[in-house]
């Protein structure tokens, strides 16, 4: 019986090739989008799920209370003494301090201690303890985890060992000279011995370990043992905790907050909390050491888009299947007369749907295989697709076949199987029963609601991205290159020399050394402060940027009161911004001049000598922060060089030659500042590209359905059109006849889609401190685009019908 169902289904599909092609194409594209989104979500949801202790591991967060605004923010950084104190207070827990260094230079030494190669690692260098590897499962290929109990030992990933030494098997026992961190604490350079080789970390881990040094090496040794500042933090110095089996996280949090109040200074309202490991990858506000996060809300949006696009494809199938129902009325009538039951007829039509869906799934797999590399490049993800080795994908496709077959095939099978055999055989069935018209109209409206909402959303996202790129920042970002700089006594002594040599180049206008550019994306140093000999700290924290006296000139920061910084290798005076004045309640910039500000628990106390006009110190997601700028050459870790416009390659090459001649043991790497700023919004730009694709797919599927319906309408109304033409109807009026109904339906969809899109895009824009106003013309443009695309889709059939010879249409009569 089932064999007969499929044989008849195949014949019917082959007889209606155009209808079959439209249905398979529509379903295949919809399923391919769903499959691609499933692969993306599967990848993003798998981060650090492979650790056996994942349910017991937590990240320590610092909870910052901003009394001036009444807000609370969180950071992954903790005070230096906190991990040791935490282990003492909670001996039952495993505590792993971790420092993620950046822009490190690692020099390979031979047996005599002579440098042979030098490498630059932007990220991937970590300092941590043995406890880290008790929490996380990063297999060791050679050596011992226990070596991390002693200072100056290092574990290398297999890939890193091969890069440094040519092969990982002979790396054990070799030595490296390493610059730890971007700042010169107490130790600038350290000699470390390779004591182990780690397997390359999986791509779906936020810990992309390249070099792991033992805790106690460099500044994490003697410097930290003396550090008693429980209030200050350093970027990327954090802590992970593994709780004993059965420990209640909420109870531990309460104990942790009590401990925070006990050890921190009076007046410091900050506290601490633990965050589950499975939440780290989704925390877009705090971030992680892999520098890649994605919000759960965004994943939910992707699921929603996948579901809607698949629904649009199913709607096409239902529309075309019910529209084709009249053509099969006599077949249904004959089958019923010969004894077929409604259940058997429904099974027959479900079998046809199953064949179409199965063909669509096979085509969708091929589309996904070809499209996935491009999607991976666009999103910079390591996406893979193997139907035979990934059971989750096979299960997903099986579920899609079952759900789409049921969803798309159920209603058409019910409509076709309930035809009255007498009316069917007498050809008295209407091509468009009232209920069918209402359903098909409703489905067309539903399709275009989704399509137009996606178009409107894409327009708004693109406008917001353009706003970011075009908005004045308050400083000069054009033609400035930044190069990471290693801080040690030798390089510090050459700063002025290299600056003078750079300024002597023809196309170099200015140069400055600093800890940060004017705008950073979470890499600034924050500290509480005391103003004008106050006994208590202010109720807010300020960003501190360390920079030389050419900083304001290079970036063209505007002074509105006082003077610029004087040349100095030490911290002697401050520049402040208007936001800091506002936080202190000072109205006139002149009133803060010569007043003292103290930071870092009184370690730095200097007078304010100037006020700079506010500039955007962070991305447009955040409001302006209070800011201090001061000199201190031990904190400089990058150079910024302002170039004259024109002939950039030659100028950059000249800069590189000067740099490498002055610092032969440093790798020269540079980045244009405007590119760095653009990278702040990389995820938004990637998503805007993705939404453009989704919008195009939604419009394509909707128009595919319109084309199918218009084609069917043209066939069904061919005699009507012929009679109208005989009676004098013009070609224009015939085109209008065909187009009017669809334009009305799209207009209804636009009226419904507009408030939905406005609401959700308004909510999305609230994540940004600086954002566009949603203009009315964005909605009008989206509506007009949908109407024009729809009219272009149906115009071919409409014009073809309008120009047809009425004699051929009516001669059968």
C-alpha cells in the first residue's frame, strides 16, 4: 500500500514540475537557513561544555556599585590579594588566580642563553596555578601539571611548541625569555623553562591557551606577595573557583559578600559574586578571556528567525497545494467512488508532501555545505558540518522532515480529501472557496509581516552602524597607527630617542607613548579617588590613562582650562575631563585647577593642571566616564604615530625600519586606530550582514510563493481575462486586476509589521548609550521596497495574461 502511495505521489509530482520545483526550492532554502542557524547555535552553545567539573566551576566577578548613578556593573577583574585570601577563608574550595596577558614578546634561547627567535603573542599567554587544571580539562601530551607549583615553569600548547621549536616532542626543558603583561610591575623580563606540552585547546573554549606560566612567575611572585590593595583591580587579573560537591552556590555567594565587606576599605561599597561557568560565554557585558561572547537573547532571536523562515516556506507549500486542489478534484472524486476513505486520501497527500520535504532536505544539505564556509568567514567562527559524525545534526534534520511534513501537508490533505465526489466529478468545485481565499490571504499577509519586519530591522541596524562610524569622537583618529610596546628598563631608556627618530621622518607629524588610546573597549584601568584632601573616597571610579606630554597634541584633545602635561617620566600632575567635573559636582572647569586628586589608595597624589573637553573614551554602548590622564613611563605599553595623508605604505615601512633598528628584540606590529575602533562593533556588523541575508531569504521565499500563486491565478482566470479583453479592457486594467489584491495584502502586512518591528528595534537600541532615533522614513522605505519587489514578482504573469490573445483563451467555448 505504501509503495503504491509513493509511486502515485512521484507521478503526480513529475506531472506538475513547475509546482514541484517551486515547493522544493522554497522548502530547501528555508530548511538550509534553519540548518545553518542550528549549526551556529550548536557551536555557540558548546563552549567549555567538555569539562567534567563544569557544573562546579564558577568565575569570580567584582560587583561595582556606582553611588552617583545608583547603577551596578560587573567586572571579571579582582584585587590582587583576593584569590589568596579566598583560599584561606574557604579552604574547602579550589581557587585558581589567572592573569591573561596581552601583546607579549617571547624570545627562544639556545643552550647558552643566546636569543635565536622572537615571537609576538597578542593573546593566549596566561599565568595561573595548578588548581586551574584541576578545574578544567586541557589534556597534557608531555610533562607535568605539578610543575606549575614552582615559579618560572611554563606549559606550551602543541601548536605553540611547534612554532617555537619546530616540533613539540623536543620542547621540554627548553628556555624562553618572556615579557609578562603589558606593564612593567617589578619584573619586566623572566626566563622560564618549558615543563609540559598541552594538547591544542578546542576551538569551542574561551581559554585559548598558548603559553601557561606558573603562578609566582614575574610580578605574580614577589610583587603580589607584598600587595595589600584590596580595592584596586588590574584588567584581566581574575579568579575561578571550584566548589565542593553539593555546595549551594547562593549560600556561597552570601558568605562571599560578607567576606568582601570584611577585607575591603571602609566606604568601598563594591562586593563580589560567583558566576557559573556555563554563563561566561554569554556575558556580553563582562566579556571573557577569549574575547568572544554572544548573548542568549541573540541566540533566541536566531531561533525565532529560523522558525519564521521555515514557516514562510511551509506557507508557500500550503498556498500552492490548496490552490492546486481544483486540478485534482476529479482524481479525488474517482478515488472516493472506487472506495477510498478520507484517511487513505490524506495518507496519499501526506506521502507526496514527505517526498517533497525529503527532496528539499537533500537540497538544503547541499546548499548548507556550499554556504557554510562563507558564513564561517563572515562570522569568524570555526563552523563544521558532518551529517555522519554529528548525531545532533542528523536528529535535527529528521525532526525537520517530520515537523515540516506534518505542518505543510496536514491542511492540504484535509482540504483535498473532503471534496464531495459528485461535485468533483461534475466539475462544480470552485477554484477559490471563500474559506480558501481567506486562508491564502492570511498566509500571504503572515509571510510579508515577517519579511517586512526583517527588512525594517535590517534598515535600523545598518543606520545604527553608520551612526557609530560617522559620529564625531572628540579626538583625531585619522591616519594614526598604534604599535604595542614592551616595557622594560632598556626600552624605557630609548623612548625619547625613538620618538625623535620617528619625528624626523618626512610624513610623521607627531608621536606619543601611552598605556591606552583615547578610546578603548574594556581595556582601561579604573580606580577610586579622593578629591582635595577628602577623608573618604568619591562615590565613583575613574579611568586612568598614562601618557606622555605629546598625547593631547597627537590625538588633538581640546583643552578648555589650564595647561597640558609637562614632560616627566613619573606621575606628577593630572589632566581631567568634563565628565569627572560633573561627577564631582564642579560647574566651572577653572575651579578644579591646582586641586589634588589621590588614586590607588594614596599611592599617587597629584594636582590637576588642565581640563580636556569630553571625548568618547569607550564604545558608543557606554556613556562618557570620568577620566584622568597623567605621565608615568613604566605604564606605557604602546606607541601612537600620526602620519601625513598619502603614501602610507612607504611611511609605515620607514617607521618599521626605525622601530626594528631601535628595538631589535621586539616584533613591530601596527594597527590603524580607525580600524581598531571599527572592531569594537565587529559583532554588530557581522549580525547586520547576517540579517541582510535573512531578509533577502524571507523576501525570496515570500515572492516565490507570490509567483506560484500568480501563475496559478493566471491559469484559472484565463477565460475571464479573455472576456474582459473582448469587452474592451486595456492591458493596464488587466495588470491592475492581478496586482490589486496582492498590494492590498502587502499593505495590511506592513501595517502589522511596523509596530512589531518598532517595538523590538527600540528595545535593541536601548543597549547603546548613543543611538539613532527611529525615523518614519525607514518604515516607509521598507514598505515601498516590499511592494516594489512583490509587484516585480507578479508583473511577469500579469503582463503575460494581459497581452494574451483572447481568441486563444476563448476558442474552446
